[in-house]
C-alpha cells in the first residue's frame, strides 16, 4: 500500500478533534492538549496530544504514536481496519485495497447495515408493520426518532430476511456469520432468527451496525395478567417467548464491548461531562427524544468492565438510573431486612440497593476514580414512563442523584435499629467493604466518620478494621486483568526518563542547548537510543551553531523541534530517536511551557546532576564487585587499580552535591 495515502490521511485528520471524540481534552501549552489517559486509570492528566505534529503520548503508561496507533489501540483493530475506516472518514481513495485480515469482517458490517434498512422499510412502509407502528406510537416515539435510531420490524416469517439478503448478493454463510439466521434443527438450510419483533440496531461507538436486539411483539401486546398465577416469568411474555433476544457473538459483535446508544450520546456526554445509564432500549430512545442526549443503555444486563472502561473515555461521572419496580423495592419500602438479603447471593439481593444486575461492577468503579451516582425514580416505573409523564420530573431526578456511598447509607440505615447487634454488625460489615474500595483517602476518611456516627461505633475500631481489610486485599494475588495491565505498562530506564526531560527542556528553551554541548555526557549515557539522540543533537548544534546565536534562538518563530526532526529524518540515526524526540516535545508542552528561563536552567542543572549521580552509583557498585573478586583472587595490581578508580568516582560524585 502506498505510504503517500497514509500521509494524506494524516494530513486531513485533525488529531485533537479525532481523539476528542473519545476523550475530554483540555488546552496544554501552545495549541496542544492534555487528558486523562483512556488506556489506564489515573487522576492527573498525563496524556498529551499535538495536532500540529500529529502525535500523542501518555507519560503514565508509555503508549503513543499517530492517529493510526490511537485508533488501533482504542478499538482493538488491526492496521487494515484502521486504514479503511480513516480512508472513508477523510475521503482518501485507496488505490491498492489491502488484504483483509479477517476476510468476512467487512461483509458482516454490510449484511447488518442492509438488514437494518430492510427492517426499517418494513416498519415504515409495509402493511405488515402496522402492529409495530401502532405499538411505537403508543410509546410516544416520533417518526423522526424512529428514523434516526433505525428502528425496524421483523415480520412473522421464517425466511423473509434471508431471501432478501440472498437476492442482494449475500451468501447464507455470511448471513449466518452475522447472527441473523439459525440453522434448522433437522435437515439442511436456515431460518430467520428474528420474527415478529421490533428491531433495535446495536451500533459500535463509531455508529456501525454490528448486531440487533429484537423485542417480542404480539397482537395482544398488553394482555391482562392472570393475577392468580402472577403473570409470565420475568423477561418472557405469556407464550413463554423471551421478551428480548439479541444477536449472538460474532466477529463484529461482542456484547461486552457494545453500549447501546453510545454512538449518538458520546458528544453530549463529553459536553456535559456526565453519562446517564438506563436499562432498556426504549428508556434510551425516549431520553434522546426529550433532549436527554447523554443517555446510554445497559440493555438490561450487568455492565462489563470493558463497557465501563469505554464510558470512562468520555466521562468519569456515571449516573445510574434504576427502575422503580425492581424486584424487592416493596420490601425495602416496608422495612424488610434488606441488609441480609443484599449480602446473600439469592435473587432477592437484587432489590436491596436497586442495582440488581449492575452491582457486580460497582466495587471496581469505587477504586477507579469515577464519580458514581444513583438516580432514583418516583414518577413512573422506569425512565421512559417518567419522561413521558413529565420530563421535568426526570430532570429533577437527575439533579437529585445521590453519590453511591450516600445511597448505600440512606438505604441501609432506613428504618433500622442500630442498637440491634446483629443488624448493626451486618450494616457495618457491608459498608466497610465498600469504603475500603475508595482510593481517595479524604473521601474514605469522611465516610468512616459518617459510619461511626450513624452506627454508634468507635471511629478508632472502624479504622483498625479498614486497615486490616485493606491489608488483606493488598496481599491477595493480582487478578489476570491486573497482571496483564502491569505487563502492558511501559517501564523505561531511569536514565531514559531523565534524558527525555532534558530534551524537553531544550525544546522549550533552545538557548540551553549550549549547556548540553559543553557537558561531556557521552560516557555516562548508557541507554542506546538516548545516547544516539544526544550525539545527533550535539552534531546538529556543531553544524548549525549560527542558529543558536542570541538573535536567532530568542526569536519566537525559531522552532528547535522542527529543526531537529528534519535533521533526524535526513541523518542515519536510531529508528526510535525521532520517537523519543516526539515524546520529549509533548513532555515540554506538559511540564515546562510555563517555566521561566532561570527556573529552566536550574531544572536542567538538577537533571544533569541526576544523570551523573546515577552513572557514578552504578559504576561504584560494579567496581565494588570487581574489587571483592580481585581480593578473593589476591590480584594486588588490580586491587590498587580498582581502589584508585573507586576513589576517583567517589570524589566526582561528592562534587555533585
């Protein structure tokens, strides 16, 4: 594939705008930006973006590169997928279509996109779609919102969709691989997976349809329940049919990685710096219709760690809206023993904190730095009904959302007698196990004090309990995900980190280059890439010394980074030397852009001393080992030589202080 096509794509992409679709960026330096890294948890921004240079780098986890590297890392794509996506986004025509790494992947996107159009056409124009149109109208959805969300209807037929797609040139194996048809249990052939269902397309964060969720629809959509039997089983209609069925796992659809409505909500989530998480698809769509466009759906299942990580790219403020009719809510309101039910693994635990299926990922979020709140619904059984009854009630519920710990405290202490030892013990145990998950020591301290006051407990005893619980947690073996995360973190040699900071200072204050040129650092920089970059800078300085005269270097238009970049591209150098220079540039914008010259000179002197001190320390350790070996072998001449060198190193190191 032609490299000019890749460069053309880069030239047409504003890197800050593109990355800004995934994470919240704030200005840093001159036309550069910073953010919390989307690839690891952090509280202080260390993720830097330079749209002018077309580069990004995280100084926390070491990830970095260009727009292709970002997209591949963010979406877990191969280069081929990133290339095709960016080519389409920028309008660049690829002369040589690259070979697909997964041959059927693109055809699966095409199958799903066409199926969505087919079902929507049936919903809007076919007499067979009247029942679905009537139902959606009864739910208050407008034609515009139905069109925007590509809602469709799969008719009561065994092979309508399959026949349509085959006529459009697709093969049965492709349609099957997309999860849209099912193999017949006997004999050969396939039949449509979705029949007589309202179809909700499931899209990835970039808006590509990857699967579907189908809601069962019967002519008796709102049947009278049999009060004696209590109605159908949860999640099923009166025929025993599942209320919702989804596309199975495919090459393009992984339910753990898809958040319903995120492609439409992500811009509003970033602008408002908050994401509202509801359960059902209609909850999401109704929210958007009434202007609550930062809403996404969990599709009635527990959010996965990957989905939460995906949401955290756009905001770390997560608001969970939980249906008012969750199983067990009546028990809460009537003062049943919710604490015991919650701690048990029985189904009744769902109702205790009304998180139900969401509760499994709450603990990791408490320690992730995300802000978690709960939206309580009192007007209507779910967000959809609440909004349709009165949008102002829903806005008020959002505004009144409680921090997760406050919610736990309010629910657990409601109508409870803390003087009863059994109840008191269970409440304290539960809340302590939540409090220890909080990483922020100030917040942890606050909730400990609240617990001590509300439970009439000794604060000292509670602190001892927290210390013991945290100690036990720290001693547990790291999970597979934690271990993989650590292995992915780039651990750079200390000297390389120091050297990058030195280069960053030079890029911010080119006048300091003369200081580096006058320092004999060749013998003390042992890291290969850093040494090569140092030599290249000295060579550049020597060949272009006129550039560093006061009249030139003090000119605001002088750009040492651009000069050195061009030099490295034209000079035989270590391949990663330019990469290190790029990272140093972002570091200069992150840490040194607001420094004055005197402070920068002082910082440079400290860094050079650190570089020398580290070298001397390493050399002393080596000499001591060699001396011990020489003494063991009684090598008198070598002993004297090593003692002299040791004395010289000790003397040089002492002069640094």
